[in-house]
């Protein structure tokens, strides 16, 4: 039960294992005989229940309709997979709904362990040679998560039988983000990550969901920058046509919206870049720019009419005669001379 050069006797880890050795066996993928590591299990372990256990170890799920639940519980006991044994007990007690929390906890642990294997290169069987270094990875996880990787490692290509794969025009930060996504299904950013280069790599590997996650991360960063009064117009111009070319259509739409909303400012700061845009983009700008051309024409007409009206009002006021006030004393009669002497009266007229 001991494989030379590989460490401890396997049976010491669990009563489920009897022996492990290298021998000629049929490859289940190619159906060709080759030297493989063969693990012999305890006779009490049956193929069907063991397959259900393997499914749990890969996915964290257990079908409620499994027939051999007791055998599954037996294997879980031998392998010390206590969460699986608890899931079986929940199903037998008609409390299968409680297994959802167990599955959630499983995925958290699995994600952490897989990321640790990626970081340390544990059990790796392939190394990617990149522009700025190397990263070790695991073919089974890559094949199961990415059709592009499955074709490269599982097809009639040189990479299927080599331990080193050259990946030109790719940085470690981008490849690490891709591998973490393939291993965990989640996008993880890093300070040295170039968003657009990751989008290019994800599109190259036919990973539209990763492209979408990176688009969301990029747009969030741009919006946060605008809130901090950072000028992003230049970056948006660079992102636009790259995003369109590499199928990042959501990011491209956001860039189009930003440019159209800030059209005058962008044109004033980057006139050459705007003129160098594709005819399709220029047509889009003309159709959706703000303010639109019709608005500018209407505003110009309004401003001219207002100035003309102000000029006419000024000339009209200038032509009006100026009003002057004249004051004089009215003559007093003899009968009222005494009264007028005590209170003289006066009259006025406007000329």
C-alpha cells in the first residue's frame, strides 16, 4: 500500500484504502493502456455509492433520491467525510432542507482550499509560461471549467502531453485572475491587474461570464473615479474600441453613453481621437450626443432673437421724448387776495 517516493502508506490515512501502486491500466479518457496510479479500495465499497460520494466531494451536493443512502453513509464514515454523513441523516429524517446550509459551507471550504492549492502549486500538473513569470495549475480543473482548455489539454494538441505551456502576451496577474475564476467561479481583483488585458484574455479563452464580471468591475472603478473628480475621458476613449473589438459590449455601451453625455468636453480635449473613431461610432455620437445639434441650433436662434429684441427695446426707448416738469404761480383774484396772500396757490404742467 506504499507508493515509493510519494510519502506515507495510504492505508494509514483511512480504512477505505487498501493499496496504491503504479501499473499499466486503461486510460478512461483515451481507452489506451498506459502507466497509471491505481488505488484499491476496501471490498465493502460499492461503485454506485462511491460515485455519489465523489459527486459530493466535487459539487457538495447529494441527491435525495439516491437508493443506497446507507452505503453512502458507510463510505462517508470510512473516509471521515462527516458533513456527507450528516446530509444522509437529514434525508433519512425527512429534513433534507437542512442540507442547503451544509452545501453552502462546503463551497466556502472548497473555494479556500482550491485557492490555496493554486497559490502553492499543490498537486499541479501543468505550468503556464507567461510574459513575466510562471504559474502552476491543474489540468482536471481547467478541463472541467473551460471548453477552450478542454480542447487544448484533451484534444490532439501538443499541450495535452506536456507539463509546460507557453502563453504569449499574458501577464501573471491576468492568468491568476482567470485561474481563480475557473477554480472558484468568482472574480478576484488585484492592485496590479489590468482590466482591459483581462477582458482580452477572457474573450480569447471564450469565457463570456468572466468578461461580464470584469466589465462590471471596470465600470464601477470608472464611476468611483468620477465621484472623486478624476478625469476619465481619456481612459474611456481608449476602452471604447478595445471593448467593442473584444466583445465587451456592456463596457462599450457605457463608454458610448459617457462620451455622448460629455460630448463637448471630450471633443474639446481630444479632437484628434474623436476624429479617428470608426465611422459607426462617429455616427452614433452625432445621433446621441448631448446636447444634440437641434438643441444647439434652437439655443443659438433663441440667443440671437433675444439680443435682437433687446436692441429693438433699447432703440425704442431712445426715440421716446424726454418729459420735463415746469412749475409756475397762478394769478390771484381781488376777492381772494387776502386768502391768497396767506396761502399762495401754484400750478404745474408736464411738457
